[in-house]
């Protein structure tokens, strides 16, 4: 809680209860399991349409949360949340909301487009507010490192919105791995059916009036100014580098989560990629370099934490898939509709669906054999309520599945894949010949400590983006 004043809850307990105890009904009078109003977590929402609306609904239905303030730059997106929480004060600028409501809120839920995650999250943490931020945690690598360090500095409870991190599936997969049933993993494949929004398209043009309900300048936030175009919102922003992080940023936090929870890896040492291209458009004047590619394959090389080996992790999106394992029968599903992850070890293979769900050894007949008993505690309350409970308990007293201590480095590692994609898409301004039209199709060597590519300087422009004036991050 903010250092400059006693917490609202402690103030009520120490002062108001003594002076006017009849205002607060003791919990034992209300009945077992009932949470007195004074014990509830006061939550504000930044970005309260779509996923933001459903996040707030999950917090609220726990019975342990008051939704006291709402913020959205687009009134159209805020309708459901405002209807569900009519007493909550409403704002368009989260900076104004945090300033005016800082004494009334304990925690903040952030579900804006990717490009504004860092600004909103850091501002809330600097006021001592606990934060729940949707995935991916940030838009670029530098932001992820900054938020990881800020969470420790400001001593707040944090959680990234990758719900599978609290699921039973990833815990069961780790139990199978820890039992040595697939041996030492040397290769991993992860894949998704995303994007399911437009990617690999030319930058939209034309003049469009900004809807009266939308504050376009606030929507842009730290992104460089471009004219309003309905092609960007409310959902298709994911496919544009200025605002989103593409298929990888959207889904890897769900699908690759088991990889980072199970294997002894941290940061990759190198990355390479290839992307699909509409050849006549990609390198044409004004081609699709502002848009994420329609599909890509990324290869990341991870040294193991003990320094004794390497693990190759490959990502596939846009309908591209790894080879189907021989142990899988023709009628058996290879992941699920959203995607999956395949671990290949020295003794066997382990397959799981999106979110790490339904982990199974291959061939699946092995799942009928005697398997190790569960040893890892399950998150029975779920990802959302876990964060609520940890916030109520206070920093250092509760537990979350994806605190920024974990989610920050995880997000960095994912975004290194996008760094490779954007490097691959760089155009050579000299255009000397067909083989010189792109610059970045090479293995990039990553110095994690200093957050730099060491063998291709052009790539480092994507580590930390240039922010619009007035939207700098003050760490």
C-alpha cells in the first residue's frame, strides 16, 4: 500500500471501528464465509471492455471485491462494465483516474491494448497499488524488464493474465516430467491457430472521422501518432506492430507457459525465424511492414540453467505445424483447436493442449500405466481469486502463479521472437538485388543481461521502442 499514508483498511480497523463500531458488522455475525465490506479489495479497471469487462466480472463474483472506478478511452466498450457497476466512477484517462482515486483503491486491473500495458501498470505500482495485467505483460522487451524490477521496488502483488498458469494441467505435466518419464528434454514445439484477425496486409489509408465516443489521442497513448482508422480497433489492433504483438504475443503466454514452468531455462542465447510473405506486397513501396506477418516459425535456443546443455524451442503460428509425432494415432488430436505444445525427451514425449491442459504421454496408452501421484499443490480458487486473496493478504504473504518475477522474464523471452520477426522484415534501403532485399534473415545472438543483439545492430531498435512525447516511462 502507499507509503505516504496508512492503508484504508488499516485506518478503518484502527480508528473507525473503535469510534463507530456499529458501522462495521463483525464477520461472525454475518455468517461463515461472508466478507464484510471493510475487508473487501477495492479494484479499479483500466480498459473495461472485452477482456477487461470479463476480468472485472471474475474479480467481482468472488464476493471479495468492490469495483470502485472504471476507465476506458472508448465509451462504447465500457457499456457493460458501467452497467454492471453503476456506482463506480468513470474516467477516460487512467492518469486522471489514478490521481483522483488513489486514496480509494487498493488494486488495479489492466486490460488495454498491448502498447499501453506498461504505462498503466507502472503508474499504478508507483502509487503502491497491486496490479493484474493482461498478457502479454508488455509490448517490448525493455518494458518487461522495467516492470519486473518495479514490482520488487514498490512491493505490490502482481499477476499476469495467463490463466493456464494456475491450471491443473501444467502442474500435472511437471509431475510427469519430474518423475523422469520422458527423460531429458532437448526439443520443444509450440503452435497456435492464430492469427484469427487480419495480418500480412498493407497499412490502411483514407480519411475517417473519429467516433464521438472515442478519444483517439488517449487510445494511441505512447504509440507514434497516426490518423484514426477503423481497421485498428476495437480488436484488430493485435495485428499491427504499433499496438499489438501478433500471434506470438497473443498466444505464447498461454501455450508456452508449461515450457517455462517445467524446464530449467531462463533466457535464450539465440533466435532465428522465417515468415510467410505476400511477395508482391511485402517489399513494395508502402508494403506490409507495419503489419505482423500472416504466419511465422521461430527457433529459440536456451542454455539450461546448469550450463550443461541446450534446449531448442520452436514456435509455429498462422496454421503452420510441427511434424506430427509417430507415436500419435491418426485419430488422436494433436493439441486442440487453439494450439498445443510437444516436449521431446531422451526417453519419450509429452503432449499438452493450449493452457497446458490435458497433458499426456505418447503413445497415449502410457497414460493407462501406473503414474506418479500428485505432488504439486493445485490452485483451487482459480487465477483471478488467487490474485484477490494475495492482495488482501498483502505483499509477501500471498502467492500468485504469474507474478512479474516470473511473468516479466517469460514475456521478455517471448518478445525476443518478435524481435527476430521484425528484423527479418527489415528492408534494405539500397535494394541491390533479390538476395539483398531483406536484412535480418540470420541467427541473432542475444545478450540477456544487457538486453542486446550482439551481431545485428539493426535489431536493437525493437528492444525499446521510441515513445510519443508525454508518454515516457519514469522508472
